[in-house]
């Protein structure tokens, strides 16, 4: 059993809000705080990304992406600066955006100077394409073309994905009616499926979506059904392929880096909603191999045991998204976490 000394406490209170307690986390050289399991262990950098909250405040930090020049874009629903652009060492490079009160989903697509962002705003009930400077290119309104929606407030989009081969934009309506909509590259409606339910093509909070294009396998679509604690996989022709169970884990969206999938878990079914989040790392065989901030992944046969927060130092509150850079460092954006800036986990 390890007790946090003053030196460790100062590291953990970079955001001046963490409850310190008896801890079972490990410490590395110079008392560095290490979390994770197996080959996926990380040094916690609590101070990364902390800015002057008078000049550049955040509210909920929902998602992060990286552009081709290595800049990190953070999306927050704080309208003083909806988008904060960081260097990888945590320096603020730029900021923009004052008109996205429900800024929630952030996707980057395209190449080089043609890169663009897709913002899902669940208060504007819109999906907005912008360039990297924040200029709006087009808006997708509520999908009345589907015949499923009677008025705009029924459409509460949470995430998008862009097919690099076709330019098609996939939008999931996780806080609305739980449909999946597909649009062409200009925002024209093409098709949809889904709705609320527990069937293979239905969802209970289809919060996230990813086009899985890992080498050596057929391209596929991965969609979160958060309240069912799983991801559902489909062919690009919308054939249901498999269900990846994450028992007890309310996962926000799948994020791909190399051969692995990463997901932020904002809470576990074993715990209350108070400071219960962690991160899951899933290998190419759909096995959880590390859970930074949570209990070690244990399988009974092919079935993952329910995981829980195992982070007495309260490194995490409510992780909402992860971004994994080329060094395999993980950046965690959090919601409902007392307006804290993202945390960086450095691979060791």
C-alpha cells in the first residue's frame, strides 16, 4: 500500500481539485505516477494543457483530434473558445469558435491543406463542417428526409466519421433517436438505419462511430451502443458482423491507433457516476489488454469480467474521449470534471 507524499500530491493537484487518498497505483523514477497494465503503461502528466482559465476557459472537454502538422484540436462547449489548438507539449497555439454551445463530436478528415473538421453540436441540433480555421463550409440540419424526425430537437448528434475512400459522412444520433445517417461529401442525405432498441441494427445511445481500416482485414464500421456496454461492427454494406462486449463499461467512442482500439469509459456499471472513469485499450483480437485508471482486465474464458475504477488518486474524473499520437501517448478529454483541461499519459 502506497501513501501519497507531498511531492506526489503536488503533481496530482495541477488542476487544484483532486481528492488524495491511500493509493495502490505504482510509482516510477522520481516518484512518477504510472498507470496501466502489461505492455501498456503510462506516466501521468497532469499539468499538460493547463491554461489561464480567465483567458482560455473550458467547460466540458469533449474530444480531441490531430491535424497533419501535428497540432492537437480540443473541442469544448465553452463558447469563449470552442476550439483550443495545442502543440504536443501543451502550449496554446490558437483558438476559435463562439457559436457551438453544444459542441460534442469532433472529427478530422482530408489531407494536408484540404483537411477539415466535422463538429456535432447537440444544442444547435446540427452537424457542421468547418475548415481548420473555423470557417463554416456547410451545415447538416435535422434529417427530416428520413421520415423518422418530426422536429429539430429530436436530432441530438454525438459523433461522426468520414470514409476516406468515398467522402461519405456517417453521423450517429446518440442523444436523440439513435439512428445512423449517411451523407455524401457535400452533406446530402443518402441513407439511414437504426433507432432505439437492442437489436443488431438498433442502439441504446449510439454515442460513437469509427471506420475501422486496419491493414489485413476488411474495412468495417464500428458503432458504440453505450448503454448496452458494447461496440457493434458492420460491413461497409451494413451487414452486422459482431458485437464486442465491454461488460459494465459505458464507452464513449472507439478510437483507432495502429492495431489497437482505445476507448474512454466515463463510468462503470459497478459504481456511481461520481469520478468513476478510466480508459480501455483493445487489441486486434478484441481483447482488453490494459485499463489505465481501472482494474486489470481479467477474462473468464472468452468473457471479460466487469471492470471498475481502480484509481484512488483520482487521476480521472469522467473521461469522454482519448486521442493517441504517433508516440502512443494518450490525451484524455473529460466532461463534467470541474472544467479541467486534458490529461496526457506518456507511454513508458
